[in-house]
C-alpha cells in the first residue's frame, strides 16, 4: 500500500484528503507543519508528500527546499490558498523548486486523487477518467 504524507495546518483539509486518499487505497500520515513533515519523512520516507505552502513553524517553500536537498527524488504536490490572493505566486515558486503538481484551494479532491495516482504509478482505470 502506497504511503502519503499530508501536511496542512488546517485539520479540515487534512481530514478531507485523508478520507479521499484512504478511500483510494492509500495509507495516510498527517502533519500540521513543515517541521513535523520533515521529521516524519526522515523516519519513514513516503511515496508522496502533499504539502500546504503557508503553515506555522516551517512553511511549505522552506520544507520543499530541505526535502529536495536531502531527498532529490521525493515526489511533492503543493497546495495553497495563498495570502490575500497570492496563491499563484506561491505555487509558481513551489513548481520551480520541484513540486511536481500544484493545486489552488479550494481543492477538488477527485483531481487531487487523480494526480496522486499518476505520481505514485498507480494504473488508471475507466472510473478515474
């Protein structure tokens, strides 16, 4: 079973993504900030990290930089609602730093699941199209 770390300071977003991903057959670990995300990944690397860009303690851009430096092959999806409409700028920076996919909040959970399946190498079936 593929393992996904979901990092977001909003427990409702974490719960939504956990529900969708677990229903999709993934094992999910939650983190509320970048510092916890890095600790979890160092303990047991995941197949994919879904990472909010605006969080306390260690925000998403710093987290991407550290994770990509220490784990060059890590797969990251970045999400952001932005700060005062700045989501696109944050997501663009995340792409430049190595996020493989980016999503603006509010999230479409089914588009997220499709991206997770693609990045984790899960085969598509007709219900995913």
